[in-house]
C-alpha cells in the first residue's frame, strides 16, 4: 500500500473522530456577560419568577443563581434559597466584601440554554470553570464553582 494513501486514511479517520467528539457532547448551556443581571443583583432585586440557589459559604457564596421556576435543577450541591430583598442584600454584600478583600470583581451573567434562550441569571467572579448540561425538557444540571473561588488568581 502506498504511504501517501495510508497518511490520507489516517488523517481522514482522525478528522471523523474529532468531528464525532465535537458534535456528540450533548446539549450544553452557557453563561453570557450581562449588565442587566449585574444591576439586578447589585440592586438586591428578587424576581418572583425565579428560584434562587447559592454555592459555597452562606456568608459569601461562590455564586448566586436565579433559575426560572419552570426549570428543574438536578443537583444536590446547590443550596435552594428563599430570598427577600434583605436576604439578597446580605448575600450580595457578603460576596462584594469578600471579593474586595482579594481585589476581585463580581459580574452578572445571563444563564442560557443550548438554544441561546435566557433561563436565568448568575452572579460571581468572572472566569469560573463550570459545566451547564441540558438534561431534557426544562431539566438542567450545573456544576458548582470551585471552593477556592475567592483565593484563585483571576
């Protein structure tokens, strides 16, 4: 067999493997930077159409998330929060104080499904590595941020 033919076949097989891996990853959501989400959290707004969750220490969570109530979060790692304005203020202020100690900035994000539709919002430092998986009709799994969110160098 010709060496050039073998190389072409190997390149072709490699390309197929890469394409299969790329497109078989499932349905993933994402975070998209949002000034509106930032303003909502920093004004301590609680949206009655969202269920709120926190991850990390209660005094200064690693992240706050508001997920539209028609979505189900499938994770035991997030803490479900029943918030009013005072509760939201306490959490956001705690996060701001902790971030300021470490000279980190907090940001707001829209939480988007795999089709780019907004299904909630998020508040945390930028650059966190999390996974957002759409599991089915209005079912989602979201990994929590690392425990050392405020100690990592951003």
